[in-house]
C-alpha cells in the first residue's frame, strides 16, 4: 500500500501521481481529501484532494504543486517508492444534486480537486460552466479533461497567452448578470481568488461554495490547526469541511493564519533543498 504506481509532470512545478490505496479508492467521494507524510518520523502532514480514483487498479490520483518543503520532497518520489503515511478519505463529500446551472471556478492547481466535482455535477444533470484561471498558458492543467465534461469552458490567463486576458472574476460577473444566472458557483483555488469569487457573486445572491485548504495536522478534528471562522461559528476544515458557504467565510483571518508559518516554511524549504540537492539557496519565495 501507498506505493507510487505512476508519476507525471504536468507543468513546471505541478505533478500527478497515482498511489496504490485500494481502500481509499473504494470509499472516496468527490470533494474528499487525504493527508500524507513524506517522512516517517516528525514530518509535516499535508492535505491533498483526491483528484480521481480507480477501484480496479486500487489507486487514487493526486495532483500537487511544489509550494514548500514537503511538496518539494514529494516530487522527488518515483514509481515504486512508498509513502510512509497516507490517511483518508477525509472530509465531507461534496453535496451533489441537479441545481440547474452550475459554474465551477478553478484557479491554478484548483482544477485538480474541481475535476471530480464537475464530473459529478454533470452526471447529476446540471448545465456546467467551467472557468479556469492561470498566470500563463503553460500552467493550465486538465484543460482537455475539463473540456470533455463542461457545457462551456472559459480560460483566463493573467498574460493573455490562452483564452481571455482577465481574472476569473470577470467572466463570473458576466454570468451572474445574465438572465439565467447560476444556481450555484463552486470556487476552488488560492484563498484570495476564492475570496474575490465570493465577493463577485454576493450582490447577485448566488450561492457560492468554496473548498478550503488550510494547515492540517491530525485531520480528525482534534488539533484545531485547521480552524476557520464561518459566520459566527468556528469550524474545523478537516471534519466540518472542506467546503463552506463562501459568503460566510472569514478569508482575511484564514489568510493571516496561513501566513503565520511562512518564515518557518522558508527555513525548512531552504534546509531541505540545500541538503537534498546540494545547492546553495540564497532566497526563498514561498
Ligand atoms: S487538522 Fe486538526 S482539527 Fe482539523
């Protein structure tokens, strides 16, 4: 178990892996995630959404971007290597029904967790519009797969190298202004993107669901590491989420909590790269 069956580099810093995890593959539903460790002692535990599963092969697919020490370490694993620890499926599955018109907004690596959700929405009979946003064309992933599912696919890039040169909020606003406005918007991506998607839909009163990716430790509701303020309540992303009403999430508080460990992350990343790749790192941008 936990053996890497397949590895593919999707773009400069984005990797896809299929892991042997038959029990998780059997149980998982759209929207759920796993927690893994790349070290077997006191290593960091990181949550990653299950992008796909194959019950015949007994595998789950994860897609991750190298953003720190643990994902940098994970990217060094190859086919045949085993992960020391893998826990899941965790979190509540996405609630799927025929809402009518569903808009899926994905930023960067957020396309990976959105893929099974868009597929499930389509299977339930929804008209599905997918908006994918990326800095530049080469960072767009799963475009072909999303185009096979979506009734309408809109690509936005910051530099205009693919699709329209715009932020994802621009086409989202246009869709909200149409007579047949969306019945549900689901946004997955960087916290700032999800915050502004929620702000875009708020005046139109379009229900907007966001999938939060906070710091996690145990993944079972005991450590409090993943807590977020949602409306007047404190919620734990690992057991109450990861999906919440975007109009109620206190994104500023969540972003501040995510940034609280940046200096420690930079130090660990620098030490890891210097040791593993025998390279002198002067400055780390995380
Ligand atoms: S990860 Fe510990 S409470 Fe959620």
